[in-house]
């Protein structure tokens, strides 16, 4: 049996257990997605977007597709996730892809804000989701997105009514417990005009190995609304992580994305932003740190579709051991998008002769009155700086760790959300133990 | 404290080794201040860097004893912990590393090496603030990245601040006076002068005599073409100021010719 057949066969068995099974429109969407996946299969190195990232290990993974009862959320104690909690946030926890109410917070929400599990919404109020889940997908061409659309089981749903403000950030925490399990999660954020919220999408493992996370986050941002989406990927280094973030921006709206990738044997993030109306703005920050044999891939695409859009992108990478990373940043300025302003930077630090980075800025400009810039650098630690630190009594290994920390910390310092920044600093120190507490 | 004997140092230039120091002999005792002067390219900065452990140079002959041991056995960080401090001619900018972090890490590395407990934040800050005041430096500079965005004068003061905090046994100041206006020069010179002590040796590498108006050295050495062309007391610096470097360079050219001539003679 081929890998594709495995997913097709399991679907027939599991579809009756997937949320919203009684909704004809959803069943149709799932079947159509499955058919699309059957047609395309997994991406290969021949696909331009997957040229440097082989997913053969995922294809051959033979993952389980429904979590076993004994690893269910009820077996996870609040203490076990203590280290992952971000103080001062509203929390929504998913264990092996299923909502875990006992671990989530039940604080009252401000007027006009709905926070729920997607599966629960499909059971109790599916019509609110109907327009967003029952629409043709821009990313339909990628096999993983189709697989996600067919199998999606749960995820976070956040709805902001016009003018609603969620002051406490929403922490969406995905915890992997079961080895060799595939989860297909879908998050949906709908921000009506003038609303504002901050979401942290966080992926971590509690002992699980060799599992596969396939997650899609759709964000719809209404006129003059503002959404911050911060992602922290600290999966097991034996896990596979395929993630998509799709943001659609209306007039005068803003989207701030940060992506911190630290875990996974193979981790791929596709971030797609549509500046679909005048005066929309986005910032995309990212940091990937790969060691050992980790492979990390970020593909971003920003479409300036209408005039006076602004995009700022800044990604940094630190690669050691025999790690490999890919950064592909595509910016398309459409003919209609005069006065667009786009800037993109990607800086990489290679700490070993065996590490490798493929970085590719891609600018496609069809308008004539625009301001666009891009730059990519790949470098090593500065020998002058190392000598300076050593001449002050700091040993060579610590000097290299301090300089590596400083390189990566620039991205951490840009993180405005304090509890997440603290978590990132802690993770960074864990990676570079020679850096002493300041 | 420091004994340099017949030190030859070169730098790789393509496939060949370009000689820079061609037989330096120098003895520096505790409590002494030595000025090493010389024109550009005479090798005085190379000497300072080699003593601190810069590995871009190759030592081809000779040796250096420091506190009775072979200096070249120690990596740069060990030299620093054993009390050698180099004030850089061009202090290096380190984005992302706060000045105070470097100071504290450096001091604690040294204290650990000596078997002393690390200083806690409160004691460290008290120490640092006293020194900062003496150097006429703004406290804000502590929290800025090391040397980044510092003016030329601020960088040089920052080197002296580090020296004052680390209290080296042997301080080597590589053209710390260059690029300073007269007020900054005075602050830096006062900082160095206050470090003079019977236990400490100081080597001042300088192009100009003016620093020596403030810090009167015990001995002055003039480098030319990789050798010490002349040594003497403080009056040598004044004579050099009057007569210019061409005076010692002339001597060296004559010496080189004589050497080349004798080698030819020996080969014939």
C-alpha cells in the first residue's frame, strides 16, 4: 500500500468520527480535498516550492490517524504543562490535536469576542463557520493543505465582532503526547472591522516522538483591524511539522507575524499574506535555529494586490551541526498596487562547515511606482569579535556562544509580548548554555 | 614580569611569510612603565597583539616569558586571566552584547580563575559606577552594545574602564591616545596614571610623544623595521619628537645594509 492509499483508506474508516460529520457542505469539502490529495500526493523535489525540502520521511511515516484514548487530554495534568504556560494569557490547549478543556482557561471574555474549539463550534453553531470553511482555498495546490482540509479534527476558533478588543493574548497550545501520530489541526481567526487581538500558536511535545503535525491557520482581518500572530514551534527534534498561515487583509488593516522555529526533525512553515485592499500593512519576523540533522524551511509570500500596502520582513537563521535550512521570501507587487512599500531581509549565521542554508528572496514587481528592497546574507562569527572577548578572559567556546546568542537575541528582543519573550530567552539559553545569566 | 627574547613574527601574505618583527629583546619589570614608539609599520601594534594572543600572526623565532612561564603556551583567555590586558587600538563593536555584560563576564572569568567567588550584581554595579565616574563616562554606556555607536573617545575610555575593572598585572595600551582630543587624552592619561603601582607593569604603544607628557615612562624604546632601534629614558621621546622618525629609520637602513653586506661576505 502506498502512503497516499494509507490516507485514503483510513479516511473511509475515520470520516464518521470527524467533527461536523452531519454537515453536508463540510463532508463535500472533505471529500473534494481528499480527491485533490489523491491526485497530487506528497510534494517532491521536482516541485519548485519543495526543491530543497524532501518530505520522503513524512511520506514513509505510516502515522496513526486517530489518537488513542489512553493518551487523551484527561491524562495530562496541569503541572505537566506548567513550563509551557504563558502567564497573563487566555489559554486554549489541544492534546494530540483534540481540545483539552481541563487544561484551558475559562476566564470571562470581553463583549464581542468568541473563543472556542473548532470541533465544538462545528457541533453547536456550524453556520458561523460555514462561510470560512466552505470556500475554495488558495493553497489547494499543496498536498499537505489538501490533507489538512480532509482530515481537520480541531483547532482554535477566535471571532472578534466589529470593534471588539481581546486585551489578554490568546495562547493556543498544541501538545503532542502520542508517538507516531499524525494530527491535522485548523485554526480560524475572523477579525471584523476595527477589532484587535494577539494570538500565540505554540507547538510542543510531552514525551512524544516521531509524530507529525499538519496545521493550518487561517486569519481574516477586516477593515482597520489588527491581528498579531506569534508562533513558537518547539516540537520534538524527532517530529515532523508542516504548517501554513494564511492571512487576508482588508483596507487599512494590520497583521504582525512572528515565527520562531526551534524544534522538529523536519519543519516547514508557509506564511502567505494577501494585502488585498488599500493601505494594508504587515510585518513578518522570524528566527530559525537548527542543529544536528534538523531541516527547517520557511516559505513566505506577500501579495501586494492593491495600492499603498506596506510589508516588512525580517528573518534570521542560526545553523550548526549538519543542519539545513531554507528561506524563500516571495513578494509580488501586482499591477494595481502602486505606491507599495516592501522590504525584506534574511540573515544567516553558519556555525559549522556541515550546515547549509538555501536562501532566496524573490521579488516580482508589476507596478511602476513602488519602493522595494531585499537582501540576504550568510556569514560566520566574526573572528575580531571572538578575539576581543577572549582577550578579556572569556574562553573561546563561551565567546562563540555569546556572539551566537547576540545574533539570535535581536529577533527575540523584537517580540513585544513579554511572557513569550521570556520563554524564548529561556529556550535560547538552553541552546547556548555557555552564556551566563546577565 | 615580561621577558621578550629575539622575537621574530611574520604574517602570511599569499604563500610567503612577511616578516614584521625581526628580533625584539625587551625586559619589563613590575612597577615599570615602558613606552614603545615607532613610525607606522614599524611593528609596534603587532608586538602588542602578539602579546595578547592574536593568532593571525606567526611567531617564527624567539620566546616570551611571562611571570616565569612560556607566554605562548597560553591561549588569549588564559593570558587575560593571568593578568594581561590589551587596550585595543581599534576597540571592536559587538552588536547585541551589552557593555555591562562583557565587563561582568570578564571580571568573573578572572575571579573564578583566581578561585575567588563571583561578584554579585549589587557589588559589581557599585564597583563599576565608581570607575565610570572617574572616567567621566555616562552610565547609559553600560547598557549599550559593546562599543557600538560609541564615539572614538568613548571607545578609548571604555578600554580604560575595562582595564580599571580588571586590574591587570601587565597592561598593554595600543595607541590609546590616537584620535583623542586634548580633554579626552587627559582623562585617559589620568586613568592610566592612577593604575601605576609597584605590582603592575604598563606598556604604552604610541606614535606621538604627547601622551608621555602626562604619563612619564621609565623607559622608552623606539621600533623601526621590526627591531628596537634605540632605548633610553623619557628624554629619548623628546629627542624623537624633535628629530623625527627619519632619524632612527636612517640608523636601521644603515644597519640592514651592514647586515646584508656581512651575509654576502660570509657566503662568498
